[in-house]
């Protein structure tokens, strides 16, 4: 959680970066950055400093990963370990006028996260450019360890492709419930979904609330500022819409009735507990 809002990195990390920021500046910057109602123009003057705090958090996390790896070397276990480092989301610093990571868009700064993998006995320092979904990470790691993935896993292994430095041809899908910051909040849990489909350098983003979609070509428009006109790349758009339709259909079919029932029971128990605890 070091590279995460609120941004309070270790002083040692700021010193290593030769930053003049200290704990007092961090308190002031976090208070200002978290204020509601400020325009991007007013926030812009503090953007670089806030990014520095975030980068220092990343640097400190890197340091701890290094400590872990070095200790495994000291214990003579490094040659027996597969290691993966990733994250659950990115962070926006006014890229599209926003901040933090609200579930109201699926731009690259929020959904593109690092993935570092190291498996003993296989080529290192490969820079794989093909996107991989986090849903595929667990089966990929299990495959690397020669352990069968459970049949309930919906992801697929990329291990054979990674070993041979080959591309894979399936799309990467990312989705969220629009505006739902906490799945335990019943009032926002069932909002329309946001869904993106990425394959190669094309990415289609669909908003089920508005019925709109935007297609981006990320090589020429990495900042996702200029969606392609509706008539452009029509074959690609059609293919991506088919991917999305298949995904939505399969996700509805694969819902676990028992798990959903158990969740509803827990919700009712919590509501009844609150009702019984209320004074007359």
C-alpha cells in the first residue's frame, strides 16, 4: 500500500530521490489534493509534487521487493522460487482531469499495471508487449510451476507463449461497476457496468449506462484523448463488440448461485442486526 493515496512515503525514499519534500509538505499536499470541487487548473501547480510523493512510495515498495529477493538468495532458495509482482489498479494525476482511481472510467492510467515475472531456468529480461489480463495471471503462474489450475478458473495460461516469446491472440477485458467504490454498499453495487476490450493496439470502451462506446488506437493516441470516428476501423469495432457480447453472456451464465445466495444471507443478517440494535 506504499504507492497509494494518501501519499505518505518514507522519508528515506524521498531522500534517495533528492526531493526537498518532507512530512509537513506531504500533509499539506495530501490535504489540498483530496479537496473536492477544485478545478484541474488549480490542482495543476501541485501535480508534480504529488506525483513525487507517489513515486517515492513506488520506490520504497521496490526496495522491499529487493530485500525479499536478497533474503531468498541468502537462504539459497532463490533458484527454487517463482516470483510475480503486480498491482490491482493504477492512479490518475489529472490525465483526464481526475485524480486517484475512481471507478468511473477505464483509461490506461487506471487499468494498466506493472507485471514482473521471474521463473528459474527460463530467459530473463524479456520485455513482453502483449497485454495480459490479471485473470490470466494465476493460471499462468500455476502452469509455470507445473500445477494444474482449478476448473473453476476463468482465465487461461500464457506460460507456453511467454516461454517462447510468442504473442497470444485473445483479447484482454477489463470491467467495473460504474461508480461502485465499495461492493459492500448495496446502493451502488448494481449500477451499470463499464467494459473495455483491448487487443493489440486497439481498445474499445463501453459505458452500459449511456449505451456509448469509444474506440482508441493506442499507438497514435496513447493518452486516449481522441476516439476514432464512428465509421473508422469498423471491422475492428464489430469484432470487439462481439468479444464484449460473448463475455457478458458467459459472465451471466457462470454466476455461482450458491455464492450469491450466501452473500444475500450475509446482507440480510447485517441489516437485521442493525435493526435489532436500534433503540425503540
